C-alpha cells in the first residue's frame, strides 16, 4: 500500500526548549532578566510562546523537556511557525475572532476563554495511530503537561504573585479539567474504544 503523502512529525519538548532558548534573546543576543521574562508571560491570546518563555526563563526545563509537543507536517514548518501556530490554528478558529481576547481584561473572562479553547480542542482533535501519517490541516494535539503550564501561566497573569493561595485554588480544578482535553486522555479513550471492538 502506498504511503500517505505527508510525514507525521511529533516534536519533543527538547526541540521546543532549543527553539525557545533562541527566541528569548534580546536584540544584543543576551537573555532577558527574569523580571522582564515574567512580563513576557502574557495571556495566552497575546503570545503563546511568551507564556512558555516565562518557564524557560526561570530554568524550569524539566517541565517541558520530555513531553511530546505539537504535530506538524514537517519539522521545518514547526520551526517556521514556532509556537504561534497554536494561536492561528486553534485559538482564533475556536473562538471566532481575535478581538475577543484583546478585550478580555478581567480574569473571569480570561478563564472563560481558556475553557472555550480547551472545549474546542476536545471537539476538533483527531487522534491517529502512530503508524499512520497525519493529513494536512489535521488539528493540533496538545500535551497534558503543556495544558497545565498554559493554565497556571494564565492564572499567574490574572493574579499578582502574592496571591499564591488564591491562584492555587483556581488552578486545581482547571488543571483537572484540562487533562480531559489532552492528547493523552483522548488517546486513552481511543484505545478503550478499540479494545471494545474486538
């Protein structure tokens, strides 16, 4: 049988770290100070890679170095688009329009927007078995740990650093909910469905 035209690359967290290490350098090719790195960690709609930069800037590479990241058709496509593909391929199509995010100034609306995005991921993502190549325009699959990072960073942005307990209280249910929309959870569901057919 002829192979599918497109090859399916699964980008790892190590690839992501290398790309982000380059992207967090300023115009003098130096790393931003930690305070400025925190400022880069804006709400998800502003710039998704900035949120992850916050964690990279604090040297928490363990959080993302071993996880699968995003599926693209070629590695070059991933590098060219970097993490911004998440916005154009998932966030804006799911929510309808970009301006909705720019107007979300209160944390309640921000969390509602995150919820909407995660629901969209759950509804549109397709899990394919590894032996099959992905088709072009296949929805992006997001790792469980990365969803957790997105949520925590969003809560960080909505609340001052000193409100640690309040942020933790908000993060817990959102992280649990995110796991239901993750690549791993959908894969588990698919495996269960497959088992039920035999």
